[in-house]
């Protein structure tokens, strides 16, 4: 029987990661396994006394809750998390990437919109101001898609209803209102939509006319609104909605793909169902692709603030300025207070699936999650669903729950998404195509219909740089119209989940 493979990620570490399962009593160099070590999990390489730090990737991921001997399985039964001082080193390690001149940048085939932004898809979006109009919007989209209306418009990818569970029973001002307003506006004007129709009930708190006034939205060939009450009820609203879209189709179909520079790509970085391989394979490989995209003038958006908790000091030292780094820490402090006042704690994350895959604490998970952002300078911090304007590597404050975080990134303008997963997240994200990256080969084979790229071959010798180039090539192909697995499966209609914050009344 061959010796199980292991990985030591830093010379400072006191644990190694089991690439293959290690059975009880197996000898590895100067170690003997004291328990069975599942694949993706950690084994101690040195004695770690109670209260001493457990180190992986050269960073603290927790503290021993009891004495740990060499060869022990290291996981939540003998590791706990508590806070410790971190040196933020604001802006001391920012690496400014040299951007290629325009003539040397990679290109893709995208849709140029009237405002100069570039889309990678050409959907008709049906938005809802309130949950009360969700069913009507869904019926309108279903009628448009099944009726044959789109048969003469091959440049249109379909009609999709973006329905949600809020819009009323909420305050008409404050943080909750602002988040929903930004999200709705971001989708209504998204470059991946050729046209949008917003459907309301009519009496809800989230009034369409108020949003139009606050953002200066003007109705025309690409954007229209209506309410069920003013239309004469549900059936008449459905008929009117279909006719509105029928009139918008010829205008939306005028858009044709044309060659655009990679600098027009705004890439959302997501991870879900992470495992012990995430920070070794898919996440750093995606980070290598991000570094290349930034070099070509593009933008990459890291998010999920609770999932960089404990690794924020690795980002603050990459900030282009102290103020950018401090803005990130301000969001971390907000999350600590938010979790506390709601009776939670940030270490409620990792999930049970993450722990089964080998992740013990949020500190360990965050090290892997942050690796998706590559190595270049952190140029800006954005609030949830705020428009992304800065080029390069940036961060958006969102929850760690994938649909909510992704919704914020798309509302901010992301036109392509890369989503890493170790356990096998099933996810899609209309109108933005989502490329799924598997962290290990076993899961990739098991869920081949869902996964686009296997990063598990990094464990077999493929370099991070080569895998990063493969990911970047796939990003450009998908941006040019190649379908992702989640698109072929039909995912994306139900993954629009705006962050609902504040009192529900």
C-alpha cells in the first residue's frame, strides 16, 4: 500500500494536511498516526500544549483545548477559537500590479451598452418591488419563455424573474431600505440585461416611483415599470407585462457581441461548501487568475466579510492606503457587533459540511477564502450592492451566505462569477454566469454535471499558475457566450436574495 500523501503549507506550521486518508498506526517520516485522519483533515507534527496556537499556512487557526501529541488528529474536538492580537500593517505590503498596455490585453466578445458598460449576457429581467408581486412577475417570465416570443431573437438569452421576500413590512428609510434600493437599481441597470421591467403591487413600502426619482431612472425602451393594482389585477397585469416585453424585445435584440478588452470584466469571487482542500487548490488557483485579470486591466471583487474574519490582517497590509485598510476593519467591527446583538458569533461559521471536509474554525476557513483575491493591492472597499467603479482587486461587504453575497456582487456590476467549492455547492446566478471550480477530483467526478473546472489536479502536480491560466481562459470564453454547467442545468432564477436587514414589521 502506498504511503498517504500529506502537505505542509508553511515551515512554521505544527500541522500537516492529509491529501489521502491516513489510517491509525500509519507511519509517516517521524510520525505515527494516533487516530484515523480523514482526507482533507489535519495531523499534528509536534506537541501542542493546551492553550498554545495551532498554525497552518504560517497563521494561527485556533488554540489547543487539550494537550495534542504528534500524530494526533487535529480538529474541533481538540481545537477552540478565541480572539488574539493581529498586526494589520496597514498598506505596508501593497503590491501594485503593472497593467498591460491596451494592445496587449486579452479580449472577449461582449455586449456594449449605451452607458459604455459591457455585458456578457443579454437577458430580459423582470424585477419586483415587493414579494406581493413575485408570483405575477414569475408568470410573466414563464409566459414569455414558453410562448415562442423569443424564437425570432437568438441574441436574447431569455426572460428571468428576480423575485424576493421583502419590500414591505419594513421601514421606509435607513439601512434596510438603502440596501434594497441599491440592489434593485443595480439589477435594473445591469449590463447583462438588455431590458428590464419592474412589477409592483402598488401600495407597498418600497415604492417604484420613489426609487426612480432617487436614482433618476427614466422609463423608455430598456426600462419600464407597472403595478398590479393599476393594471386591473393579476391576470391583466400578466397580459400587460407580456405586451411590454414584446415591445422591448426588438430593442434588446439589437445588441450584438463585439470584441472588448478584458478590462471590461468585473469578476465576482465566491466560495461555498468549502473543505480542507479549498485553501490549497481552487482558491489560490483562482487567486492566480485574479492576478492575471488585474494585469489585463480587469476587476475582481472579493466579498463575504464573515468569511475573511481572522484573515483580515492579510488584506489590510495589501491595501493601497491606510484609509482603505481601516475601512475594512470598520466593517469587521460592525460584524462583530451585529453578530453579538443577534445572539450569534462569527465562529458559527464554518458549517457542518465545512467541518466534515476538514475546516475547524472560521480562522482556518478565512485563510482559504482570502486566497481567492490573489496577491495584488486592495484598491477599494464597497458597501453591499454599491456600484463597483475601481479597477483591480476590491472588496465588497456582504454576508457569507452565498446567494445573498452573490446578489450584492451582481448588483454592484459583476458580469462574470467564479465559485469554488469542495463539498459540491449547487449554484447558478442569472444574469451573471457562474463558473464552478472543484477543489478535489473525487467531488469533481461525483458532480461532473455541476462542475466546470477540476482544481483537484493541483494535488497531483499541476501548478497553481497553470491552473490560474486555465481559469482565466475559461472566464474569457464564458464572457464571450460559452455556457457554464449551472446555465445548462437552468440554475439562477431563484438565487436572487437581497440582504434583508432591519426590523420586519
